[in-house]
C-alpha cells in the first residue's frame, strides 16, 4: 500500500509538472498579415509593431515566470482566404502557436476565425480587420480587435465631409467584405446626414485598366470620389485613371488607402485629398512612436500601433490567467484591456506583468487608448489626415 501511495503521489507530481510546463512554458504567437498583396506597403510596420511588444516582454524576462516569446510570421495575402487559412493552419498545427496576432483584412480574418481559430480553440486579436460583419460573427469568445469597426468609420468619414461642406460624392469600393461593409456603413451615415451618394460601385482588384469603372463614376458625378479600396491595388488604379482622365481631382481615403507609398506613386496630383484611419493623440501614441523610432520603423503608419497593442494584450492576458493556453486566457483579454486598474502605456509591459503577478488590476491603455467594448472590439479613435506637399499630414483627431 505504501508503495502504491508513493507511486500515486509521484504520478500526480509529474502530471502537475507536465501541466505547469504546458501552460506556463515558452510562448509562440503567430503574426498573420498580408506581407504580400494589396496592403504589402503598410504591413511591414504592422509586423514590426507586434514584434516590438514581444521584444519588450522578452527583455523583461518575467512573463509566466521566465517564458520566452517567439513571434512567427505568416502571409495572409490579405485577399486569398484559402492561402490565409493554410498559413494559419500551419502556424497552429505545425508551429504550435498559442495565439494569433492578426489577421489584417476582414475577409481572410473571418476565414481564419471560422476554419482555424474556432476548431482549434486559438485566440485571435486583429489589429486591422474592420468589417462590421465581424461584430456578430460566431467566435466562441476567441476573437478580439484593436481597430474599430467600419460602422464607426462610416460616421467619422461623414463628419469630415460635413465639416468640409461636401454634400455630394461618388463612391467606389473593393468587392470584398471590407469594401462592401465600409461602403454600406458610410452611405447610410452620409445619407442620414443629408448628403447624396451619386453612385456606389464595386471594383475588382488586380486589373490593369480601370477606365470603364472611372467612366461610370464620372458620369454619375460628385464633388469628390470616395475610394474604399487598397493602397497597393484597385484603389490606386482607380485614382490614377481618374487623374489621368480628369474625372476627379480630390479623393477621400479611408484606412485601407492611407499609405506613403500611394502618395509617392501618385505624386503631386494627390495633394488636397484627405481621409482617416484609426489613431489617437494620446500620451501612449507618442510613447509608441518614440519606441518605434528607436526600433527603426514608422510608428505613425496605419495599424502599426494597433498591432503593438494586439500583441501586448495577448501576453498580458496570459500573465493574468497564469497560462499560455487560449482557453485559459481568453477570458482575461477584456479584463486587462479595461478599467479598473493601473494604467499601462507602451514601454511598461514589464511593469504590467509585475502588477499582475502581485494580484493587482491593470488598465491597458497602450498606443491607441485601448478600450474594448461589446464582444471584444475597439471603441475607436481616428486620425484625420490630408495629403500636403507629398506627405500624409495629421490635421485632426476624432
């Protein structure tokens, strides 16, 4: 009997040690973004933002009592749901990632959520998937986002146009979940405010010629052309053809169209165009931009700060739960993101971990004044920009 009790105790001890190792050992985070595709010019700063948070936690060396965090990149392509699903599946079943920072574009994010994250019980925090449809998607409590829904962006875009005295616009959108969701949200908000959308027309990415699309937009007319597309794809082609033919000379640029590469490619003809993308003038934003500059990437780029925050929330939720397993820490994401607790800013992730170890609450403010509402999505702040002398200039925050 004594030998049996000793054997049972030993078995329990080893099982407990195995559990602890499985739940508090090293961490792998998949960084799933469109490193190729229609957003590839803004994606490098997004990846760098997530990796900055990981490097900060590794420098502290205290996450889950000394776990090392590894970020593993995978290409979502932004537009190919099959390729994105395969890439994410490889991360989960091959690399054994504990969570996914991503994806970026709404369609591939939804595909990964349903085909990979839910079946495998893996937390996803997207820094840039903004389709309103994701707000009501079945997610088993696994999906969060640090960028606001386009339902909010449609209202903000309307406010900007109203403030500029613009009452009539033409609208084109990329023919996918992101484009259609944003176009519908904007049209509803703009028309409710008394504005007129002369035409709402989809365009396909990857075409060499957009003359027929631009001709239809020009025939409908409008003071400006709203382009709900992608900076490296059809949206760029629509703008270039519009300028070449004189159809429009001022363009409204939502988040997927805000990138310095677009400005450089189009040139002076884009001066005077304006738009918005998620951003804030909070103290945390300035801190993040300073850290990004030290790391040699642009911290003001679209969705770079949201990527830092997404990765940070994953790791802080793990610490709060005392586990690197998604099923354990998914319930802590909202807790670490919101009040009450000590406010945490970029550069303070080590401090946050120590507070959590001490059993104290934290309120992660981060680089984007994070506040998660509803089913885990950002309440939303926006940076209003205008193209001036070949540069993207911030003119307001909303």
